[in-house]
């Protein structure tokens, strides 16, 4: 099975497989998938310069706001499954970005604590996120940016409520 991310732009999920010059305007699913994929690639490239893998920035951002959260608390805040955060945290601990500490009240739980290296990345990763965001939204006016964010929030709510 081929990886859709390696397919040329004229052959993307929901597309017709026709050459790009003959392809109709993309539907929502195709446009969203393409934008999400491009954003993930740009982010992965930016974060790799600092030894991070895509997705780890969200765990770091959670811990920069409140160090010592459990994997479950981070998962709830990010809207992902706890095992996803647990796997990510294991990889991040091996990379020296965070450490696991026993929960003071419940020995079955752990708290994730930033290491000096994890804490030191805050400014540089925030700058990388800002640069990727600026690139992604470069051709949009302020009103278009606000409308896009508002529309994406509505899409999220529609799907969360259903």
C-alpha cells in the first residue's frame, strides 16, 4: 500500500487522479488534508533542527505551562489518547527532554517533569512555531486569518459534538 503523503498533488485522497490541470477545485476534505500535510511537513523540518519529532512540541508546550502533569492530564488537554502521550513521553525521556517522577499520592501514576534541556527549548520552539505559522498564513489578511481560525474552531466543535 502506498503512502498518500508520497503521492503527487494530482493524486491525493478524494482527488480524481486526473492531471492537476484538469482537476476540479478541491473539496473540503482534500483541501484540509493537503494543508494539514504541508503544515506537518514544515513543522517536522523545523523541529528536527532541535532534535524534536512532530507532535512532541505539544507535550512540551503543556509542560512549559504547567510542569509535572501526568500523561493522562496532558492527553485530556490535547484531546488525544493517554497511550499516545505515554509513548511520546517515553521517546522524549530517552532524548533527555523530560523525566518521569512517581506521583506523590498515587504510586501507580507518574508526573512528567521537564529537564533543563526540555526547558531550554521553549524560546526556540516557540520561535519555530511562529515562523511556520507566519509562512502558512503569509498571503492571508488579518481578517482572513481570524476567519480561518474561527472556521476551524467551528469545525472542531461540530465534530466534537457529534
